């Protein structure tokens, strides 16, 4: 680990989170749990399990991943909101957390008041794909085509109210209020056959899922949602380069704990995540999923980021009239 990475970790506890005997003794006995409000084996569950295994090395107890799905992410998130405030229950979630207030009229918890962000994990960009028969060879041509044909074309997403749906609606809004019909599916793998056939010619998808289709030449990639071009797709322009000023969108991962968890415990969890994310073996595995990891987050920076994401996506959700299934 480089010296600058070490200095970026949270306080003196970063080097040995439980070097303080009082903190170690206060930690509950028995395994802790990381609650993932998504299905096992999915793109959120896999990093959650990888990090749970690695960061267990820096905590006094082993962490077990528990998948709690239902009502979107509401069931699993509610479970954590009502868990003991002792650091033994961690919510590992995504951009979905930032959208809860706008998507649901009523919730059994407050996404802000009932949680304390512990660590920001990283972000995964998205790639705009189109069927090769669509007469648009770059993003400006796609925007021009959609402007001239309002309501004629459909776009697919991996689920209603998910990150891909939100990022697609943000694009349509920022590109001038384009009118394109949304067709949601249960996951990207269910949507792709329709895009490949041309029945639904447009789809924005997370980079890890989109890259194989781009690399095999089965679909045409027009833009990536990052601020700068990425090493794994150097020839792929950003949305900004394609004419959509200020466009940037990701799905992201974050760890939160019940509000009221002692500050020292939150800092210890933060330090454990940062240490795990600094390991080359972890960074390399997450890079295979096109995740850009953050190794120096703090609870405060994670909270600021969550607030900024809520401010970004809530108006888009309301303007587009997006509701959970």
C-alpha cells in the first residue's frame, strides 16, 4: 500500500482498526452481517461478498452476507434501519438508496435520518448501445434522429426505476427533452435479445454488460457516461464529447449503518473498507466489473455524495413520472 493511500484512511484506526482495546472489547461477539437488498450472484452481491471476505480481516469478527430482496430494495433496507446500532449490521446498497424518497410515497424508514453512510465503495459507468441497423453512427446522429422522430423509437432498460432507466431519462432530458418510449425488462440479459434483433434498437447499459457486445461488434457503442474516456474503451467518446454538456452517470455502491451507531465504530468500518479496497487483488477483481474504486472515502464524504445524488436524481424521477413496479 502506498503511503498516500495510508494517509487517506480514516484516522489512526485506519492502520489497525481495533488497536484500541476499549473499541475491540465493545464490539459485539459473533459474526456480523452485510445485508444486500439484491439477489445473490448479481452485480451488487458479488462485490459485497468479495469485500466482506477481505474486510473481515480488519475487524474482530467475521462478516456474513445476507440477501434480503423484496419491494425493490425496501425490505432489506428496512431490516438494517431497525437493526441494533452496534456496527454488526451493514447495508451494502447502490444508487437505489438515493431514489427511494422519490419512488415511494410511503416508506417504513427514512433513507437519510435512519442511516449513517460508512464508506463509498466505487462507481460503474454506462455505455450507450444501438442496433447496427439504426441509422445513427455516433451520439450526435442518434440525438438528431430522435429529435426528428419524437415517440417513434423505443429504448430498453434492465428494470423500471433502476440505474439504467434513470441514466437513460437523464440523457433524454439533457439532450433536449427527447421523446423515446421506455420498455423495461427484468435485467439486462432479458433486454439484450430485443436490442440485438432490432425490435428495441436503443439501450444504455452498465459498462461490464455492454463491453462484450461492443467488442464483438454485435452492437454499436456510441458513448460512455464517464467524465473522461476509459482505458478499456479508449476510442469510445464520452456523452460530453457527443454534445450532451455536463452529462455524467453511474451506478455506485455504498455501505451504510443504522443511524446512532457510535462514531468510532463507523470509523472502524470505514477504515476496514478502505483497507480492503486498497488491496491489488480486490481492485483488480472490481476492475473486471468496470468499477472505479475509492480507497480514501470518509463517512462525511460518503454522506455528501449521497446527498448530491439524491438532489440529482429525485427531480428526474418526478419529471419522468417513474414509479416502482
